[in-house]
C-alpha cells in the first residue's frame, strides 16, 4: 500500500448557476514532502468548515483503483490530478477498511473516520451534478482521516496498517446505510454501538431507529 500522489489547494471562486461559489475542491499534486497537522496538510485549506475539514475530516483519501472505473463511466471527464479533490491518492486501500483503522504514512499516523459524502461542488468540478449520485451508488466515495500523530508525508510513501479496529463497521457499511440499506436495523444498531464513528453520523442513524 502506498501514496500515489499528494495534493493540496486553497479556496477559489468559480462561476455556478449565475453566481459565484467558493470551493477548495481543486487540488494540485506536489512533489515535496508536506507537514501534516491535526486540521490539515501544509498548503491545504478548506472553504466550508460546516461540511469539510475539522478534526474528523482533516485529510481526504481516494483510491487510485477507482480512476479506471470512472473513466469507463464518464469517458469525457477530466480525471487528471486529484480529480475528486483528495489530498492522498492511494494504492491498496478501499472502502472496505474499517472505521477506526489506524495507518502510518511517512512520519504521521492517521485514523479512518468516515466516508466522504459528495456535495454540489464536486458536480461543479465535473460540470455535471449526476456525478454525486454515481459516487454514492457505486460506493466509490473515498474516506476521511483524522490525524493521530502529526508528521510529514510525501508521494510514494508506504501506507502501513498500525492497528486494525476491533469494530467491524467499514466505510462501505456507512455508505450503504446512507443509501441502499437505510432500513437495515441490525447494521444501524452496529453503527450506533460504535465507539469510533463520529457523533454526527450516530445522531443521523439514531433517528432511523426511533
């Protein structure tokens, strides 16, 4: 497992629906090593902290294995660079990893917290809003990391599993609960019992059990 590319970017204004929108979804790959802190990667900045960023969404990772599938689904799409706005384009990881899994990359350590839920800004980047539905339907969402140990990372770094979560709830499970298995009460209860799933997700799923 390794980091294929490391990408960062800051807020920029883009035209959308007759107005302008501030977004940080446009990332640029960098060759040098960057410092990782509890909130983000050096040179990276989120635009809307109500839905991106913060302790539990500090770093966004996306599997490189999804790119050929997207190219087949969207043959005219520009998939250059970090096309989905990810910081880490990875090799060897998928949404089958568990919430709470801990990895060492470079001198930093990361914990899997949740899937990425696509917003309209991803649609702006691709020039088509149906990409949001496609991402959720296929489960190719990528996932967020929190930063357990600050350090430095770079493209080509090995991704090492430090500790497997004792809980079996995966990123893919959370996506399925949000989409096709919204009424799976057994899976909902497992999510609610999780000690590592972020509180906002547990609150959301808790409403389904009422």
